[in-house]
C-alpha cells in the first residue's frame, strides 16, 4: 500500500505578504476611487446629503488604501540595527492613524447632519438617481469586503482586516443611505439627513474600535488566554523541561513575541541547558505560526519563591577565598563547581585520583570541611570528587 505524505505549505515571506496585500489594496483603490467620484457628483446634483456624506466616507477609504500600501511596504523591510525586531509595528501605527482618522470623519459627518436638521425646510428635494447610486454602492462595497477579508485572514494582517472591516462598515452605511434616500423620495425629507447622521455615528464607532485595538498592541497587550495556554503546553512538552513560569507574550502586528522562564535539572551542564532552551524555542516557532520569536531563560529551580529571592548569596571569588584555608591539606583542585540552590550554596571539589591513595589527608580535609559547614551561613554542603585520568 502506498502512503500519502502531506507537507505543510511554506510560510509566506514578508515580501510575499507585502506583495499580496498591495495587490488586494490596489483593487480596493480602484473601486473606492470610482465610487467616490460617482457618489460626490450624483449626490451634489441629486441634492442628497447622505450620499455626499457617504462619498466623503469613500474618499476616506481611498486615503486608508494608500496608507495600507505604504505600511505594508515598510513593514516588509528586514530587521536592522535600529529595528532589531523588524518593522511590523508600522502596520500597527498605520491602523492607529486610520482608526482615529475615521473617528474624526464620522464625528464631523454627525455634527454637520445635526446642524442641517435644524433647517430642514430649506433643503431641496432628493432625486431618484441618488437611490440607484446608493444601491450600486451597497453591492460594490460588500463584494470588496468579502475579497479583502479573505486576503487579510490568509495573511493574518491586522491592518488588512481593519481595512476590510472598514469596507464592510461602508457597505452597511450605504444601506442606511438607501433607506434614507428612499424615505426622502416618499416625502420625508428629514430621513436623508437622519441617514447621514447615523452613518457618521457608525463611522466614528468603527474608527474608535480600530484605534483602541492598535493602541492595545502598542502598549504590549498579550495574546489571549487560549493562545497562551497552547504555547505553555508546547514548552512543557519539550524533553528536559521540568517546569515553567513567567510566560509572557506581546503582540507585534500580525505576530507575537514570547519570553519564558524554563526550569531544568539543576545538575546538568550549561551547554545541555542551552540545548533544551533551543529545542523549546524551535518547538514554539514550529507549532505556533503567530509567534515571531521566543526568548527562553533557563532556571535550575522556581526562582519566584520569595524566600529565595530575599537571599543575597556571596559570589564565586568570595566563596573560594573562604574555603581555601581549609583545603591546605589537599592538592590544588582541578575544578570547583558551585550550585546556587534552595537559598544556599553547594560546593563540589574535583581533585586528581592519586590523592585518594593518602587516606589520612583525605580524612583531615573532610573533617575541616565538616567544621566549616557547621558555622557557615550560606554553604549547605561540600563534596570531594575524584577525577579519573583520561
């Protein structure tokens, strides 16, 4: 029997993401440019305030499209000395600008509509051509939204998704304009202005939501609980990892940065601990595509315990100076290893094998070390080990 082999598609490079995002955005530019001209011209001659307001909204879409093109180009640049984590947050900054720009535009439309409602008797009658353009706007904007949201979700680009949601809001507001113009054609002139006011409120609300989302990213808001729990499980499943604490995440445009304290066996070598850290990092990057990079800090024990943090233990030079007079009956140690564990220091002394032929010297050294342990405030144990000849 044959076996099918399924290979995951390679992740898109920043250049690929930028290229696809820009192609989609140029489509949006073409649609918005045409609809902007059509709405402004027909709205002016057909005396529809809501259609003119919607034309201004479409113009803001056009501006946001150019903002997306600029941001995706800049964010595709590789990391450099000034931006060691890359340029992805240019997307975030652009989303922030877009969001608050929409809020200002929406507020302006809402204010203007309110002012005109106070003098409704002076408004001219709305003409039928405005209704047909409003219906065409709904159809074109909804089609554009469906296209842009697919591209944004595939690229996991918050800016592209924001632009798609902006287009969906435009389609919804155009539906309100259809109702307003239809009501005005039936003799209720104020409905056109009410539609414009409601559209302004919708635009303002959407802009504030987009701006707030970008602001949360810029102040290093973490991933949601489900994503954090999944990353936590991946780290704990790494061979050699005994525990995990201080797992922290922060968003970086469409991706995230992760750092964690990983606990390993306190007796292994530094190089083995480093290898475990690299394995843990590689597993997270392989299994969680939303993660841009992982910083793994290796701990020999849970260093969050307050009774351990409070200790101020002496450094290596001070410890060696203290135990040196007690080792006068021993040859110079080949190696001294210090373990800072459980709020104290454990000392391992490695000497040559030939020394153990002299049992009396060994007993004297052990007695001296034992007396030291009884009075030293931080040294918990001292052991003498034999290093066999190679």
